[in-house]
């Protein structure tokens, strides 16, 4: 079974631009979560989608948004990029939202975003 | 604020030794606990999860959970240089997002 895929793997943008990242979950997984990872802050939760609805949201500004499609694929968008948005953006999928029961979460390879 | 705390390390152990990684969490409602391994430049890889108090063994790895002390640990027996990585502890309450610690860097010397 194929794992979580993310595209693109690397991105270089300049301040003020916007960016869209894509994530395809493991087949059969309907929940997709997004995280930002930086050396200083570690892994920080952005948001989680299930059945095209945002179920949980982290403490990030409104410049960070996402959506999920009917096939469970998800996109996240960052508008008006700032230097501090440079990070590894990770997508993770699970069967159900919030890992209810004995569910587990699997990560994709990530998208490395550099903002100049 | 819900937090997961880990000693950043580095934790250095010789090849063949037991590596002990520790984690504490602040939310008493946390029900599920996960250990991920992350090699430099790679994404986190799930090692194991634990839900019940006590020990859970999987090959060279043993996870230990003590909910009364709000403490989770990961033991790696017969440590190998290939185990050198950052180990992330995470906790969640069903229906909520995973909260990750900042990770402990493990270095296994040959």
C-alpha cells in the first residue's frame, strides 16, 4: 500500500508570495493533518481535515488555510509569506480524526519551504 | 496549555547498550501515546504506540506508560548506530490533535 505523498518536495518563494502544498493520504485514510516543523519550535499542529471539514485547528494565523477534497486529498495554503514561514511542512494521515480508539498517524515525506 | 516535554539531549550510548528515552505530558486526559523516530532531513516514522499502563514490547523497543505519573518512556535494547536519530514523543486525547514534544537526539557510537 502506498504511503502518504506530498508535492512539491521543495519550494523556494519570496516574501509576500503565496504557496499551495498538496497531500495525498494513504488509501482508505480519510483524515489528514498538517504540521509545521522548525528547529526552534519542533512539530506544531496546523489543522486536521476529515470528510472535507476542518475538525481541529492549531494556533496559527489566518494566513494558513487548508481544504480537503472528496477523495481525501488535502491542500494547504499560506498567503503573504514571511521569512518565519520557512519550515518543513508535514502531512499525516489516519483512518479517523483525532486518532480515536487505536488509530495511528503516518507522515508523508514533507515539503521543505524556503522563504527569501 | 497542553504540553509534552522531552530532554533534548543528545543522549549518547555505546553500541549494544540500552538507550532510555523519557517523556512527560501535562494533559491528564491524554489517552494515546506515540513514539516516532526522525532521521535528519526525513519525516517522522512511527515506532510504536501505547494506550494502557505498563509495558509494550516490539522487537528491540519497549514503551512504558505510567498515567499516574504522566510519564512515557521508550527503551531501545542492543542499540545500533542506525538508531541514531531524533525520537519524538506525542500524546493525544481521542478527537483532538497530537501534541508533540521537541524530541530527544540519540547518538549511538560504534
